[in-house]
C-alpha cells in the first residue's frame, strides 16, 4: 500500500515538473520573441508620428514629469480612418491645482510610399477654459525607415503666439531603434526658434506589455545643460476599440 502511494507521489511530481517546464518555455518565448502588435505611440519622446489610428480606435498617451509634479502632454487620440484622426492634449499641475489650456486638433495623412510617410497636424488651444493665451500650431510630420529596425521621424512646424503676435518655429529629430518586438529606444534632438534658439536632447525606452499597452520612461536636458532643463518623464499608452 505504501509502495503504491510512493509511486503516485513520484508520478505527480513528474507531471508537475512537466507543467512547470512548459510554462517556463511559453513565458520565455514571449520575453524573447515578443508578439505581433500594431500599437504606435507618440511616447516616449517629443515627436509626433505620421500614422493615424484606424476607424473606431481610441488611444490614451499619458505622461508625468517627476521633478515638476505635472501630468504633461496627456494625449487622447480618436481614429476616424487610416487617413484622419482627431486628438486633444491636456496638462495638469499638482502644485497650483490647475489645468493648462487644453489643445484640440487633427492629423491628416498626406502620402504613404516605400520611401516614407507624410502627415499634417494642426492644433489650437481652448483658452476659454483657462487664463492661458490662444495658440495655434501647424506641423509637417514625416517618417523614414533607415534599416530594418531603425527609423527616423522629422517634425517641423510653427506656433502662433497671440499675445506676442508672432510665429515661433520648432523642430524635432527622432531616431528610433527596436531591438525586439517589445522594446523600443528613442533618441531625440528638438528645439525652438523664437527671440533666441533653444535646443534639447532626450533619450527614452518603451516596453510593450501587451499588444495594446506600453509603459515608458525618458529623460532629457537642454543644450546648455542647465539644472532647470533636466527632466524625467514616466508614461503609459493604452489603446482600445469603441
């Protein structure tokens, strides 16, 4: 009787070892090889992507600046087809308990070819909700595949400053690298031309948790390396269908 019990225990242990081994192989395969996903976030980093969401898709791109206790560049995108989407940007600061003037706009896909993809993005601030001044922004966005896992995104645009009645010009150069299907690395240089020229750099990494969920972190500083220009930003991107 005891011998039979001993045999049953041995069989149970071997069955459990086999299940644990299969589970380990499955998890390891997900980590090593990733999974297919068409999630394209505009995080981490400053650059807009030229891609539009598909019809019925909604995507949240939320970020928080650790040093300044600010939820900044929180973007909600609504897909209306491959060639058009509408979006809004909302910033919130804990220190003053206030919202920065929300920004609403759209993105229009102009051209897609083997050499690159080109879009136009327009945005305007809803200054009626806050004391912030009216601004209008217009950006030309392009993306090029350099190598199999390396891409270059370019943004160039203008911002109309109502109070000063003049245009501010800005740019973003974004180099992205995807070592795996779940990990993306971004290095950027961006700047603004107004009364003076200001240039900044940032480096970010994103991790795709699931086909519709990404976590990211990026940090940056100014060309002059001033302490006030240093920032660390944490963020998340999530997409769902209506």
